[in-house]
C-alpha cells in the first residue's frame, strides 16, 4: 500500500492538548482514494484531523488511526467551494477570504479541521459550518463512499448525523457569499478579538470547550459561579479567564484531565443540580480510575 504509515507513532505533539502516548498504527492519506484504501484494510480505524477535542490516553492506543492532515485540497468555482476534510479552519477561512467569499470568518480562530467541524457542527459568533453547506462526500463501513445533502445531515447544536451513524466526512461543498475584503476582514478581526478575550490562545495546550452549554444556559457561567476557576489537578488547571477550558500547563496526563473534569462536573451538579455533558472524546487505554471517570462523565 502506498499510503504513508507509521508504527508506534508518538501522537502527543499532534494533539491540541499535547497529551498522549504511542499509537500502534498511524496512517496519513493524501487523497480520498488513499483514505478509502486504508479503511478497507483497517475498518475499525479511528479518524482524526487535529485531535482538537480529543484526550488521548497517556498510555497510548493499541489500534489504528487515520490522520487527515494531508487531505487539504480546495477547489473554488465562483461562490462554490469544495474542500477536503483535513484542511484546518483558519487556513480555509483565509483562503476563501482571498477570493472575497464570506461564510467561514468564524473559523479563523478554530484549531480543528473541516471534517471535525462538520462532524460536530461547529459554530461561533453567529456563523455555523452548516449554514452554507450544500452536500458532503462521506464514508461509512456499511455503505462505502456516498453523498448526503445538508438536509440529510441532521444538524443540531454541536451535533450531526455523523455522530449517530458513525459517518466519516471526506469532503464538503459549500455555496458562500460574495462580500468585500474589508467586510470579511472586519468580521475576522471581530472573531479573533472575541476569541482572545474569551478563549485561551492556541499556544496554550487545550482542547477547546470542555463541556457543552446546557439548553438555555452557559457551562462557563455555571462553572465560574460554582468556583471552578480555582481548580487544578496534577499538571492541568482551569483557565483563569474562562472556567470551561482546561489548560495543560505543566505536562499533565490524561488522568489529570479526567480528574479535573470530574471536579468541575461535580461542583456544578452540587451547586445547581445540572449534569454537564462533555465535548471531549477519549482515545486509548484506560486504567481503572480512567474507566470509572469516563463512565461517570459519559465520555465515549
């Protein structure tokens, strides 16, 4: 097989948390055809872009992963944009902006890849990845490669049909809006300014929002009012400026993160009777305590 492949791959530096041990097999396809080729021989492989909302076990993972960071082709025809799943949000945002196309300004500060953003229906500052979506090319283990329209994707807040039906995004087509470069730049600057004041810098190892916002409420506000900003465990701590972020400030472990999430979850439950739902996924081996914590927190 011609696809780039590495055994016992040190995944830590690829993750936005900068946490994780060795992955037994890692594949790096450069095209949809290579991607599908890998899935045929590794049907149970987990798929990742930037590992931006994933906590990888410090003890590693015994299975196979497909990393889409080299699937970055983009085609632009007028207002139509077709992009592969591995391109990072900021790069795609800047690329379409150079063609005076609006709709992706919210991606400018996102660490994740397009596939992950569609998977979780990412949004920010009044824009959402599904807003301008026309259709996706995707893959499932029972159907192979197929297409879904926007209406068939079942988009809701922070979720899509992909999560329910184990569908993998390969590429997506969008129809964006024509705007002036000044309008687009102003929206990008607004997004970056908001992110700088409300979310940690991408230079600080973190995986974005830890918990989803409960309906009609704010996880960050609940955590703040419950006193979670003072919490830390081992090498990780709650970010001082927003209580719904965990920073890996001192070479923390996956267990440190889970223990801290449990403290955050517990204090909100005790204070308000609300059980927060995590945005974070877990990959890899679990020790007995990690098994227990993932079960309590309902982390898949």
